[in-house]
């Protein structure tokens, strides 16, 4: 939830703004900080009382946000004044924690950036995975649009300045160095780890990352609505997800580099643990139900409905995740490597997009994906009945039951779907491809800018040394695990030109397969015909 959409959004937005917090809370004595927090908490509790009668789901969502406003969080406000102060002090100055690098080292030659080590910038013999095609689609509002004078639409600095309320922070990359200006705090350490990921991209592909100026929003729902830009070009805002009715540009989420608040390692380490755990139990030996474990207090009607499907009568095992209890138990019951004990895993969106899809698909159990509204950067390459099993949201429990019965009656085919889904996230969503995607979308975006990106006066430079020096220990461990130590020895994959017909054909195929599965559910014949190659459904 963001300040604009929440009850009393104007006040929340003011309270959460960086400048307001710096002037009223961050730089004054502790008593003032406590007072500020008390006022905010009182406001939220009053709002909760007003919501009690109107909507229990919205009340649960608001209370969940209240519980997350803990005064002892590592980053109560991102970026905290101390964080910026530590990151921007002169290099070599001793800190209270004896940091060797309290700031970013000066550029040896500010006029030049390290050249690319590759003779050819891309490997034309290694085409990027299919989902990279959507980079062209996501940027088409600017690449394909024309003004009234039949001129192409470019991205101007004025356009970005006006769109800043839609973002949480702004990033400028100039000659291989990264600068940030924060507007509104992000939840937990999302922004921190997203920026860390950009720093690793600069280390992996020195000399290839273009000079750019971009806006980034770190919420779970898009905010650049198509309906608001019928007669004018939309502002480009990067985010973790998008929908067909929004213009937000998908970008890899923070969890690829770790998520300390829920004890998640970087993607490579978490994936290794999941693959190791899945080998402990053969697929046919797993519990023959569809498993989901997560937070049902997000205000999501879908997840509330999912709870009603729990039980063998629906072939489902649904478990509510109490993250605060898990924190107190040091996450003993939340290890993803130990959650591959069911034949099927359910993916259910919450209030918005959910970060969990890649972990679910890594389990080697067919992913039951419930009619997704949101799409992240890689999920649009998934094909039903090849990488996952489609589940209907309008007949949720019956649809889950049909899927488990079909899988248990067609074990070879079901196991093949699980293997294909796992191969997709291990191969096509490897960290190498994650970085390749980041590079390609930034390269294509950079072509749209009609100005030279220059760090603004409010921007602070961030770099790897300063991150490692200033980070709390829990974060520092994840930074070290996910850090790129050397430039890539292989060039990035090759991004094919835009092919609208290919995208349309793939989308039509996806819809047709889902239709056939839904018809099989309604017919009551068990769906045996779904295995027929003549239907073009099961893709081996």
C-alpha cells in the first residue's frame, strides 16, 4: 500500500517523505522521534477503527502494516540520514565501527570508463530466453509512439521530474558510477538490495552499462495506469511488476540478492538449498496434495478464499505463515528447502504481486498458478501445461481439486511439468540471465533519453565498498554472498529485434491452453484428452 492509496494518504505521504522525516524526526533528539512515531501510530489506529465496519480485509491489511512499523528496524526510513552520512563521508576517515572505506573511492579518471573486454558486445550464437522479447513490448509506449507532428516520443528530464511522485527513488548511472536520490521510503530493505543489484551489474559488465537516468518504485502494484495516459505519453517508471493495463516497466526484484527480514539468501544460494532438499524425497513419494504456505493477512480476497480450500476433500494443504512468530523462532519452520514435500505447490498473489514464484517453481513439483493479475520480468515466458498448471480464481477449490486429481492420475505428465518448471527457473532465470535482462532493458531504455544523464544536487553516490562498510552484519553477509568479484568472461546473450507476431502467437497459445484446461474441468471427464498432442497442450 502506498501513501496515495491509503486512507488519509495525503498525511501518510507527508509523514513518509524523506525531507519531512529528516527535518522533524531524523535529526532531532530521541524524544522527538518517539513523539513522531506515536502520532503516526495513533493516526493508523484511528483509521483502523473507521475501517472495522467497512471492510475486515482492509482492516487486517492496515494492522499488518502497523505491525511492520517497528522502531528497532534496521532501516526505519530509507535512506536514513545516518546511512547517507556514512556513505558520503570522505574516504579513509575513521568511523565508529572502524570502516576502512566510509565513502566511495574517487574516480581515477572521471573522463573515462573501463572499456568492455568483449570484441562483440553480445553473443549472437546465444539468444536470450523468450521472456526477453517483452523488453520491446514494455518500452513500446515510447519506441512506437508518435507526437502530433509524427515525431517519435522520447524521454525527457522534465518527464522524469514530473513523474517523481510515482516512484520511491531515482537512479543515475554516469560513466560506470551510480548515484541515488530517495523520495519515499521503501518497505524493509527492498531499495537497498535493488541498488546493490545495480552495483553488481556494473561490476559484471564494465563498460557496457549505459549512462541512464531512471525512476524506480518498489511497491507490489503498478502505479502508471494506462487509463491516465490516453492522449499523452506515459512516464517511464521501473518496478518489480506490471499488468496489461499499466505502463510500469518490470525489473528484477531485490530478493535475487537476498532478503534479510525473512531470512532469504541470494537466489543462487537459496536455489542450491531447494534443489538439494528436493532430492531427499522422490516426486511420487511426496504428499499427493497442493501445498501453499504464506501470509493470509495481506488484505487479499484470493488468499482468504484459499484458506477455505484446505483439506483432503479439495486436495490442498493451506498453511498460514505468521512471520512474527517465525522471526522469534529464528525461521526454523520457514526453510524453503524443506517445503518440497508435496507433489504440487500453489502460487497465490497477495495484495499485489508476490516474490515467491521462482522459489515455488524450483521445487520440482508442478506449480499451480492461480490466475495471475501481475507479471514480473520472467513470468511472461511461462507456458501452461509445460511449466505450470493453471488454476481458476472463480472456482478456486474445485480447480485445485481437479488439478491434483489429474496429476495423481497422470503422474508421468505431472512430474514432467514439474521438471520443466524447475528447469525454467534454474536455466532461464539464472543470475547470468538476470544480469543480462537488467543490461538489455537499461540499454534499450537508454536509447529513449533525449538528454545527457547528470547526477543532480540531491543525489548521493553509492558503491560496493561503502555498502560493505556501513551495512549491519545481517545485510553484510548477504552482500558478500551475492557480490560479483570479477567481470564476466562471457558476453551477454543476444536480444532479438521486436517481433509482435511472435508475442501475439505465444499469448494466443497460452490463452488457448488455459481454455482447454478449464473446459476439461467443467466437462467432468477427468481431462484425459489434455495429454493428446493433437490439442497442442502438453508440451514436452
